């Protein structure tokens, strides 16, 4: 993907739909999810449809992403109802990417066929690992064989775009088991693979266990796993286009490309975050509180931040630098390159200038670059000088 193609996503129209229901909550999960509340599913989907129908009309959507939670946990017809609401309200482009996240244990031939016929054309499986011990450590409910059967079901149902999420660096995972996970993932011939380091979030069961003395993921081991993944995936024809995402040519996730290009996206459902008309907004995080707010006609929003002028430029660097193509010149790039920490990162080879664009050369240090970006101070100029 060329920089020009990547930047062009800044003008596309996208929407995120959050589906918070899971069979159980994995110990490392910090998302806005709920387990054991399937009694709320119908009311929740009604609330999401109400939120969509009362939002401001837009133009036909080019990328839609159902994330969670576990969208595949609920009846496909309910997800189809949400797609109908999006279509009625905004329209959906004929060639739109329509993604959903799915867990392997939920995804059989019947569900795959139903979802494909409703209009979903991309599925992202939470595979995480092919090592039985690692899957248990992560609290996952599926077995490796179910990853293989769910990918087959997706292909048989006509999904031309299949992605796998993998997690590396779980305590107990070995070099061999990670290599085996990568090669079994590649054997399934996916179009897209995401690899994430296991992260310990405070407030999760994993966070509490580590606080109380359980083994934490080792950052050095995780760095080795990441480099191994990059090498193996490249050799298999998958090119990294973002810190944690690899794909075959022209199979990059269009929804995420929009987000990283500072494009606009609607967001519906509890805990979701969106960006439209210069405002970043977020919804109430608790499922029941979100449903009650929508049902009673109150706002489901828990916050709005107007992003303008210098904040928009910092935002452009923050999200854009996740991409391998980096970000185009602008006052933020100039401020970065003239700041002490920016120069230090450039001298150390952490960042680079490629074709006039600021890029991150060492993706494992993205957080450090982000810290530098957040601290940048606006140059002395009027807001109209900052585009
Ligand atoms: S299945 Fe995914 S969203 Fe649900 S609890 Fe586990 S990690 Fe979180």
C-alpha cells in the first residue's frame, strides 16, 4: 500500500458496532464486555438500533466493523437487524467491507452461511494460539481444532476475507509453541493476521494475579516473539502495514485504515468510541446503564472531546504513526523533529524520515514515540496555519 493510498482513507465513511456479550470473561480482557447477561441481548440490540436511527444521517458507509465482546455469540439475525438500521440511516456502499469478530467455538457452517447471507464479508477470528496450554492460560474456551474448522466454515460460506488474531508472550508459551502457532495459522491460508503481545491490565483478574505474585509476561521474550512473527509472516507473503497487523496485498483492514488515517467513524453500543466532525466521543461503558439511557431517551454519550487545531495535528501523528507508511509532513512532524526527544529518537534510529514522511523504524518502541508526540508543544502560529 502506498502512502497516498493509505492517506486516502481519511475521507472514507466508517462505523463501529460494539457487541459486548461473551460466554465468559477472559482473565486478561479489559474491554467493555459482559458474560452471563444474555437476557439483555434483545434489549441491547434494540438500543443499538435506536441509537443508529436517532444519529445524524451520513453518507453510505464504506467500512463497518462489529467488534466486542463476541459478535458471533449472538443470533446472526440480530446482527442483520443492526446492518438494516445502518443501511436505512446512512446507506452501505455496494463494495463496503463488513467485518465481524468471531470466536472459533461459536462459528459453525450454519452460522457462517447466515452471516455471509446477511452481508458480512470479512471475519476476524480470536484464535490467539494453537497451544492447548496457552489457550487454557488465556481462559479461552476453544481448542486449536475449532480454529481450523471455523476457518473452513467461513471459506465454505463464501467469506473471501478471513483474519486471525494471535497473542504472543503468554507465560508458559515456548519459542517452539509460538513458532507452531504461526505455522498452523499460515497453513489456514488467512488473508490477514494480527499479533498482539499479552498485556497485563490493572483491574483484570490477570492484573490482580500478577500483582499477587503470578508470573508476568517477559518483555524481552515478547520482543523476540514479535520479531519472529514478522520474519515468518513476511516469508509467507504477509506484509506488516501497522504495528500489530500483517496482510496479503489489498487485504488490509479498511475499517482500521480509516481510523489510522484520522478518518471519521460512527460508533454505536456501550463503551464505543467514534470520531465525527472534529469531535471524538465515547458511550457509557456499562451495558445495562447504556441500555437504560437509550430506552429512557437520555444521552448514551459519556464524553465528547472537540479535536481542533493543534490537538488535531497531534492526533494525526498519534494514529498515523501506527502505520508503516507513517505520516506526511506538517507542523506536528516539524515540531517532532525539532524537539529534544524527537531528535534523540531520530538519532537512535527509532524513527526515520522516508520520502518526507515520519515513520517508526522500530515498532516495538511505538509507545515511546507516542509519549514524545503527546508532549509536543504547538509552534507559535495561528490555528489556521495548522491543517
Ligand atoms: S472473548 Fe474477547 S472480548 Fe470476550 S472476554 Fe475474551 S478477550 Fe474479552
